C-alpha cells in the first residue's frame, strides 16, 4: 500500500492552503471566505475536488458528486471542483456532457493550486473543515455516495 504522502503533500489535520480563483461566471472564489479564522460565510466546510476532462476516474465520479450537492448544502457543506490545467471552454463542454451543473466550478489553468495542494494524480478530493484544516482526503475515484457522506460527516460539529 502507498503512503498518503505518495499521493498528496497535505495530510489530515494540516492547514488547507488558502487560494483565490475565478469561477465559470468570472466571479472570484476566495477559500478564506468559507474556512479558517477569516471566514465570512457560515458553514461547516468545503469539499474540494480536483479533476480534468481527460481523467477517467473524474468522469465516473463527477455525476455522483453532482447528485449530492443539494444534500451537502443542507448540512452547510459547499462543494467546489477545480479543473487542473484546462480552460473554461473545455471544462464547460466536459461538464455539460456529464450533466454536472451543481458544484461551484473553478479553473486552475496553470496548475498552481494543484501544486499548492501537492496533487500528484487525479481525481483527489479534500474535505476541509470550517477551521481551515484538512479533515479527510479521498485519493482516486469516489465509488459511492456512502463514501462521500461518511467523509463529509467529519466536517460536521
């Protein structure tokens, strides 16, 4: 079995790196508005998934994640997906084809945020608590809703 550090530089209980990116509508998304000491929004944390259109595991898991967004929102958890090194035209076409329309979508066009999080392969999903720490990480494809619900439970007070 591989060690966690083989897949991402971050580990459970580490502080999540704060970043800002634009969403598909051109609005700024600032992570510190949602988690950490400076948070301005109320909520219990963020599910932060990294993906790309060429990634087979991403293609398989994104519709599942999309189906859980409303349920998670009801628990105060925001779902944010970050495409790595692709533009919004590619992202929009890919997500439209999958009928994924509920998570907040960001583009990490130059891969700087993925690098900040130590992402070494896709998909990878970070569960970030309201305190700004990494509560859980799922490496690879998410296979069922139960896995997401269990991991999301670590964000609840």
